[in-house]
């Protein structure tokens, strides 16, 4: 069990005085883009459904100020379900014996991106478990091939922890961005969720290295993971404020029955939307994905996230035959859809929310052409 956002869980109601105090703190966060530790804690300890609408509305305003109603699309290629890591929540971690394992060849990855390019995508997110098969040499070859075929694209890597030199080589080969969720900024919780051979410090060092090299960096965390507390979530907010990443992926913890954490409650949509909105208010220029995991929790989860500050979606362009095997969590939506179907479905969903599809490269706002730095 996690112990976050108690009043949301209990459907409590606040006195007028508490509601006003929460709204004042939300306004302060909107204006100053930071709060004190105790102020974040006050919001998380006391927020009820009565204040969430106000929170989402302010987060939406913050998004509109910097990105308007654009939603950037990224084509997602899931290249490998092999992983040497031991994240206890993940359905493809090294200890899950029954997981179906596959990996894509260089040619298959290029084919996926070619198909994605025809569908209009200009950012490709190459994501996989930590799989040593993808050596620096192979990744450099893939990155250079993609960059020589398509001049007007960005390449985002999401391949887990690698050493500084490896990150540097991939950056020099043409990779533009790197996603590496920190998962939790609480050392206690990190150690609860990961096997002993994984290191909280190493994960943070990897993120610091990526920033130092010059990548547009994405961090991120899970909401509702087993034993998570409001103090842990406050740590996430403070860490993200300090790191100042270009992207932040925030998703619910979704319990997988083949993992060591089986039997735990999953995170909820409301908990996750609250954290998306708080991050939007404090890291106002960050690109925030509306994750597929939210769509798994609630049919309209991804649409709701757009109204809580999210502005990126990542339709899947991986080969349909492997989609189910990339089962980091269960009951993942869209695994049977082709890239073309995903493209159409996502566009309709975005338009239905009076948002605009943006198929440009969608850099962090200060790095966009003509941006006032
Ligand atoms: S979360 Fe990523 S690094 Fe961790 S086990 Fe799953 S695929 Fe591997």
C-alpha cells in the first residue's frame, strides 16, 4: 500500500479556510515556480477533489503560456524486451522468467522510423530495456544512419544507465535527447523498489552526466508505488526543480502480477494528474508526456492529462507483432494497433480536446527557433 494524498483517497472535504490556503499555495507556485518543502507537503496532505479543478486550470494556463495548445507527437520504437536491470515493478526486469523476450535488428529499427517518417513524425524515441546487445558501435551506426536518411529529425534515446563515455559517444553520433526516469527521488523508496545491485546515486549521476554532455534530458517518476509517501513525492518535486530537466515523464505505478511487487495497489489517475499539474507549475517549460499508462488506467486518461498540463504524446511505431512482449506493465492499451491506426487515433483524441497536433521536432521551448532565451 502507498500512503499518498490521503484526503483524495478518503473523498474528504475541506473547510473553506483549508481550500483557500491550498489555492493560495497553487497561485504562489504558478507565480514563483517554487514552494517550500512544507508548502508542497501541505498541498499533498490536504488536497481534495474540490481543489483539483483549480490546480489543473492553473497548470493548463502555465502550459498555454509557453507552448499554447500544441501537442508534440513522437514516434516510439520499443527495440528490446531484454533487460539486465532489477526494477521490481517492471514486467520485463531480468528476474521475470516468463517474460517474452525480443530485440529488433538495426534494419527493423530503421524500417520503423521510415514508416514513422511517412506518417509525419520528426522525433523518434528509441526505447528498450538495458540490453548490452546494443553496444555503442551498433547504436552509433543506427543513429548515424537515421540522421543521414532524415536531416530534419530528432533522436531520443531511452536505453537506461550507460557510462559517461557511452552517453558522450551517442551524443556525438547525433542523438539529441535522452529519457531516464529517476523513478523516485527518495533513497528509501528507490531501494525498496530496486534490487541491491542498482544504485540510487548512480541513477542520479547518470542524469547529471546527460545534462553535462548537452542532451535534452528527461527525468520522471512513478506515482502510487508501494510504500510511497507524500514526503517521497515532495522529494521528487524538489529534485526536479533542482535538476531542471527538459522533459518529465510522470506515470502511475501499475502493478504487474509476474513481479515481486505483485498484489500491491496500483497508482490512480487522480494521483498522477495532481503530480503532472504540480510539475507543470514548477517546471513550467518542461515537455510533459501524456503517457500510455494513463490511457491504461482510464479510457480518457490521456485526454485528461492534456488539461492538467501535459503536452506530448508518443504513439507506438514498433512492429505490432512485438508490442505485447514489451510488457513493462500489464493490460497496456493499443498493443494490437498498427502505426497508422495509432497515428489516426491519437490525432482524433488530441483534436477532440481542442488541442493542436504538432508534428515538428518539438524541442524544449528555449531551444526552439526564434525563442527568446
Ligand atoms: S524499468 Fe527499464 S531498466 Fe528497469 S527493468 Fe524495466 S526495462 Fe529494465
